[in-house]
């Protein structure tokens, strides 16, 4: 991983933060700005917020992947989410999701154009550290189990189970203006071919670390950038390293009204390594070249 790629990503964020203050109305001081739920404002990186006690939310959340090693590749999952916060420390989320694939002439993948029911997911978030006088940090632990009947990459029928574990932390650098977040990720999963009787489970795992900034450019708009480093392994416990990838890109959060918001993010793979293709500058075996996120939510 070359330092110049990380530096380029950092410059994106720095440039944004340099020009952002000019877009903020002078009369809007921190005391007049409404609180922001930090869970949503950082793109693929998640903040620590879990919402208000008793609050419910429904949303459509799409994550898409674009670009593989040749040909045309598009894969996405769209979740229909129901979220509930029973108290100030715990949040639940669950729902179904749809999978979409458009693949043509990609080495190692069958051509496919399909949109179908993809599986089910759930999520539990627990607030470990609450921001306050004793701690400027807020920290949340999340666990998201998922059952998938369609392979995430190739779109073929499979039986797949995974568990995404995340440690989400954020810090208010400037009150009601500038926010920083970091995520630590561990994601084991197993896949089995249902058409082969007696076939065993193929295990793999992913580890990741991210950092993100979000700046309030307008009272209802936060813009920023994030940086991700991801590693892929064969085996559920980081048994055999197969490759890594560095992603960076911009993020956007818009509060449409007090009960509705939209968030968007785009990441591009800047650098990667593939154990099976040592000369490759990107890892397009385990990861895509680009990834996108779009979420629209309504609270009640």
C-alpha cells in the first residue's frame, strides 16, 4: 500500500473542509443547530448514534458494487429496513433484501441479468460509551447476522450465512459542525452450494478499518469523506490471507425534514493486492472497483 494513495484521499477531505465554512450562513451558530444522529452521516462508515428512546424508522438502503477484472459488472443489495430503539442503549433492525446482478464477459463469472429476493438480515446495536463530560467519544458495538440465498458476487443460488461485527466510534471535533468517526470490522461467513448434496461449507472472513469526517455545510446538510482499508481471508478466523484493498470517496447527508433524511456515498478502490495475481495494482477478485450507497429513511 503506497502512502501517496492515502495522502490523495486525505487531501480530498482537507479540500472539502477548507471550502465548507464559506457555505454556512453566518447567523447559524452551534446553539441554533438541531442535533444530528451520527449513525448516518459518514457513508459506509457508521457513527455511534442509536436514536431516541421509542423511535421507529423505515428505510430503503441500497449498496451497489461496480467493476471487476474485465467485462461489465454490477451487483447490488437493497434492504427494506425496520428499526426500533426500545431504550437509550439498544437498537434493533431487521428486514428482507433484494439482490440485483448485471454481469457480462467478466472472467470467472457467468453472464447474468437478474433481480430477485436475496435473503433476510437483522442487527443489534448496543451503546458501550455515551458521549458526555467524562468522555468526548461515543462508542457502539453492532452485530448483524445475515442469511443470503443469492451469492453476493456472482449472483448464483447458494446458502450463505454471515455475521458482521463492528465497533463504531465517533467524536465531535467542533460542536454541531465537524464530526470524526472510525470503524473496526470483522465479518466471518460461510457458503454452501445447495445443488450438491453433502457439499461442505466454504468459509471466509473479512477485516476492515475506516476513518471518516463529516462537516455541516448547511444546517440540514453534512458533506465529507471516508477512507477504508479491507483485508480478505480464506477461513473464518483469518486463516489464509488472499488480498486487500484501499477505498476512499465522498459522503453526503441531507435532512429533508425533521423526520426524513437521505444519505449517499461513493468509494473507489485506489490500491489493492491479490495473492494470486502479484502484479495487479487493484484487487478485483474479492472486491469491486467502485461501491455506492444510497439510503432514504423516514422516522416516526
